[in-house]
C-alpha cells in the first residue's frame, strides 16, 4: 500500500506538520486493518527521499511481512555505530 498526500510534496522534510499527522493517523489505522485481515508476522514502513525516490514526491509504503518472504536489507557489515564512530555530532546539524 502507498499513502500519498493530495499535494505532491517532494520529501518528508517538506511535509507540513498537519499533513504528516494525518499520514501517521492513516498509517496507524491501516496497520490495524492489515493485522486483522492478513495476520502478518510483521509490517514494514518504508519512505524514500532524494534520488532513492523514483516517483519524485513523498509517499509512504506499508506492507505486510511474513516469515520467509525473502524481503531483506543488505547491510554493510560494520555493525552498530555510535554518533562518535560516524564522526557526526548534533552541532553539525
């Protein structure tokens, strides 16, 4: 499923607070409905921005997950990193 605002905001950061709140409300409702209807092992939410967003506007993916569905993330293998490990501080923002 996709949740798309009526206006084509470019990315998450461009969403007005009221639109983001409505999206979260709808996502929570859909989450409950998916659980009831499909009884998944989990539910994933994915939202891409920048060049990783092929549609060019904000949208939120919601999909039921099942054990052995073969969906997975590929990791870099570096493990859990702290902010210090990444040499990023909140003052950089």
